[in-house]
C-alpha cells in the first residue's frame, strides 16, 4: 500500500466538498434575462407627435426602454420606422400607439402586428 492511501485511510473524497463549488439551481434562476424585441399591435393615434411612439411602461421595462430612448418599429420584417419613446401607464402591454401619417403612407394598417425594439 502506498503512503498516500495510508494517510487518507483509503476513503473516497467527501462528495459534499465537491458539490460545494456547484451553485444550487435556485441561484441559476435568479439571473434575469431581458428580451430584446417583442411582437405587438400598432394602433394609430393622430394626437401624437409624428416622431413619437407611446409605449406602455410594463412593455418598456421588459425591453429596457426608458423615456426618450430611440425605438424601432418593424412591420412585416421589411418596413422600419424610428421613433422616440414616450411611456404611459396601461394594463395592455401588447399595444403601442404611433401617428398614422408615415405608417399609412407605407401601407401599414391600424392594429397591424409589428416588432418593437430599442435602438442601441
């Protein structure tokens, strides 16, 4: 028998010491991932400034958008529009509001499905 096995008593390493370096599953879930874009409905609001888009605060929080940020609205993956974000309180997080002039000129209908994301 070798000198090392006599000192350790020939036992296996303690499994608890090995598992101590692995974080528990509850710690892994704490890392919150934010989404980069979301599919929503676009509704027309003629009272808005043509350069602004009204976004519900809950949706803005999910996307990491703050008041005054530049946001991009993409319809059908082809038509892109850039706006300045204006936040408002709403229970419906799946609807944003934009001025209809440019959207209608490009063939986008009221209540169309689009993707909204923050421009970096």
